[in-house]
């Protein structure tokens, strides 16, 4: 039995239960009708569910005893049938539960259906935690809806980085084929580590029994893989707009950000790991120095951490500027790194940098196409998978999209680490030759910030 919030959360949930039959109480249809007006995501989903139900019911006269076969709808995973509540069930609830509330009526239908169908297991599926708690308190089986989750556990998320086994050089050192390619060394490896590799994944070895190795997987063919060494951005000679990598993962991230063949980059990590600073430095270097992109576009979801401060006056960019404090802080750091320019030189550089950065609202992205732009999506953990799809499909020829986020800081009330749009794209894009991901592990902001991240 589906609660209304499951249908409004995922309009295709009717077809996600494979061999199970789906039962909809009449109160669920009433609630869908009450939420269908408006332009919100919930209203759109309610209208989509209503259209699907109408299409299902249009197949012919409804037989309450047989239901509507879901397998004939074109959804391959749907094999059960859909049943509506067509008769008044004998609903008896404890005196402590108000009869007029819709949630309690659904609980009553679950209880009555169990009594009516003693040979079958009846399970309530709901996104409402309190609803599930009440159901279990009444002795009724209740479960969350898991189909929207990309991963069950955030710890299972692809990190983009793999440590090579300690005996790597002992096993492969003598037999490994190597060659030079445009200033990089390439190695062709085989063995048990290859099935665990993905294209654009970073691998490293600390150097026991051989040289230290930091490389990227560039090719996987059958049982062999090609590793290519990286540009060392920890060295000041390879600094990006005055920024050098302070740790191994930052070096991996800068290699992705500066690679013209990598169209889609995702960086995850806790506060202070350098996500925004490195991305902005790479963007400025490629827009102003290399002229690879025309301009930088920065956007983010406008979800407040605390109470909303209300209406913001001004144009689109002026309304977005309070949300872009992180951008201003990092631009200040990048401007200070140019110590030889003097006060006037830094002011001129600041104006030039500002002229190349456009701040856009997420609300007006639909229908746009970005040509030769460097698009930075900050706080991407607050995006839903559908919003993320809308955003990534805006990319035109020559555009690079970088998504930054910290899955531990989700501010949207209906998203979790498993269902966030950032988790979704990291999982779906892994292994694609033109995309890369790195999870940044070490904070580099300050010793105070690092200690606060650990103990608070």
C-alpha cells in the first residue's frame, strides 16, 4: 500500500515494485487531488501520477478482484497489478488516533486490508517517518521507499581514488610495459587489480619496493589497463593561477580541472578541502590565460541554513550575491596571491576577473544552452537528481561543468546522502572517458576548522 507522499516524491513509483501488487486507498487519490495545483515540484509530480492513473484505468472496465496489470504499461520492471480501494473497509483505529486525519485513515485501511487478506503480507510504504513509527506502534509492517536512493550507504560512494596493493612493484615491475607520451610516462598493467579500475580513476602507490606512483587510468582493454602519470601541481612551477596542491587528492583534482578532455568533473569533500578555491583558480586560468572558455558561470541552489531573511531586492545577479559569499572569499584569496602587481595592479586584475564571472540563478536554467562556458555548480549536494539532469543537459559544445559539494551538509529536508543529485551523477558518470570524480579527504583551511570538523 502506497502512502501519498511516495507518489508525490517519485511519480513512477507505481511501476517500481516488480512482482508485488500495489494498493491505493481512496484517501490517497483525494490527497493527490488536493496537491495538484501550483508550479512546485510536488504539484507537477501529483499531476503526473494522476495522468498515469488515468491512462491505466482507461484500458477497460475495472474488475476490483483482478486489478489492473502493471506489466502491460511498457515498464519492464512492473509485473504486479494495481488495486484501488473500491469498497468501504471496516476501519477500526485506537481511540488515541484522530479519525479525521488522512494518515490515520490510511493506517486504518492497512489494518482492515490485513484482516480481509489474511493469507497475504500487507506492507505500508511511506516517506513519512512519523507515519512509519505510528504503523509499527500499531503492529503494522511499514517500510521506507528506497528506489530513489542511488546508494544505501554514503560510505559506498565512488571516491575516484584507489590505492595500489603494497606488492604492486614486485608483481608488475619487471613485466610492465612503459613508454613516454607528451611529457607523461604510461604503464600497461594486468592482473587482479584491473577489474577494480575505471576510466579516469586515480591510482597511487607510496613507493615500497619501487618509485612512488601517482597516475590516472586512461584505457581499459580486456584484462589490461593503461596508467598515465600526472602533472605535479604540488610544484610551484605548475601552479594554477597561483594555487598549488597541498595534498595528493588536491593534485588529482587539479589534473581533472585542467584537462580539456574532461567535460564533467565532480568534487566532494568536507568543509575546507579546497573545492571552490581550486575550481575557481582552474577556471580563471583557462578563461583568462588559455582562452579555452569564454566566461565562468557560477550557480547554486538557494537553500538557507537557518531562517529565511525574506525578499532580496535587485537584479538576478544582485539577488544571488548574498548566496555567493564563498565565491567572494576565494576571489579575495586569488587576488592576494598576485603579490608583485601592487595595489593598482590587483584592483585592475579584480575588475578583469569580475567581468568574466556571471552569477546565475538555478530557477532560470531550463531551456538555456551554454557555449564554451566554464560552469561551476556550488553546493550541489542540495540538488535533486531531476534538477541535476536539467542542469547538466544545458551544456553545449566546448562547455565544462564542475559540481562541488559536501554530502554531510545537505540542507534540503527531503534529500539524504543516498538520494542527493550529487551522489546520483557521481555514480552514473563513473567510468565515462570524459568525466572524473575525486573525494577530497584532508582539510586545508586552518587547524581550527580541521579540529572543529572532527570534534563538533
